[in-house]
C-alpha cells in the first residue's frame, strides 16, 4: 500500500508513523508512507495557503490551488477533468462533517493500493477541493485543530489490517467491532490476583466450553456496554439464545 499525506505540519507524523505496528509494516515493505508539506505548492512568496471566505465569515479557508497542485504532483490523473481518467486511488478529506469512521471503513480502506489524505488546518475548505476527493471522513463529533490526528487514527486502524502487519492474524479477526460485537474478556497469569480469579472454564482445557464462554461473554459485554451494536449484528441462532440468557441474567 502507498499512503500519501498532505499536511502543513509533516513533523507531526514523524513519531507515530514510524513506531509500533506501522513502523514495522514499513520495515517489512507492506506500506510506504510519504508526507508532503503542501505549503510548498503555494503560489505566493509568503507561502500562504489560506484566505478569507467570500461573503464574509469567521476564520480562514484552505485554498483549492495548493491542494490541486499537490495532488497533481503525486499523479496528474488525480486532478483530470475527465473523471474516467482518474486512478482508483482513494483521496480522503479529513473533515468533521464527513462520514463517521468505523471498523468497517478501515477494512474497506485496507483493500486499497493507494490512500491519499488531505489534512486541513483552518476554519474550513474551499468547497472546490471536494471535486478531487473520493471520501470525506470524520473520527467523531468534535472538532480538532487540524486533520493530522484524525488521519493518524485512520491510518493506524487501516494499516494494522494489512496481511502480516500484525503477527497473529487471528487476533485481528476477533477484535472488538471486527465481528460486529465487542470482544470477550481476556485474562493472563497470575490465575489469582488480590482475590480476583480467572474463570475456571478458561483453564478447564475443554475447548468447546471455552469457545461457548467466549461467545456468550462477547454478547454480554456488547449488551451491557454497546447495545446499539446488537441491533445491527447478524446473530446466529446460538448467539440469539445467549442474548436471551444474558438479558435474563442482567435485567435493566
């Protein structure tokens, strides 16, 4: 995967994009991340990439020109007027008004060959920038000072899904949200700590009972913490039975 990031503050990505799983993914050649300061594409001697909005209003808007030229430098076809000539690359605008990011979106993006992120840092965008965008993404209903932290979040959630990025692919498959449910509780040694015990079933050696316990506890945790997810989950007959049992055991 190739990831291009357009930002006015490229140094913000130096640490996060070179550590932990993302750093290892780059070392393995699974992903190539390049950050570009699009201020270099300003067409004035002061390097200004923002201006006052037409019609008045608070703050400054990111101009379309620098973004256009930055995208053109990555691949001229990205800004082709003939939409059929534009490559399959996903051009992602980080915007509080965008689609809410979730695990399903991360899985979708992980199947792409190239992702391009545009990180704004002002009051907003010149609307014409959206003509060159394929996705508008928000990481939540709040406003940050810029799109950099949001882009890092999306990149982290996406890159870790690439084959071989995480040592144990099974751990990715059973994580919270990947199955539509929250993940079941997990324990490690010691078996007893300050009077808190590991459930006996987990050390029983009975693989079927352990699997059933994990399945039911995933239902329980989701029911207690994120019941909204259950409304969207495609539950099996067994999971529906566990849900009935959990509702009886945990009346609200």
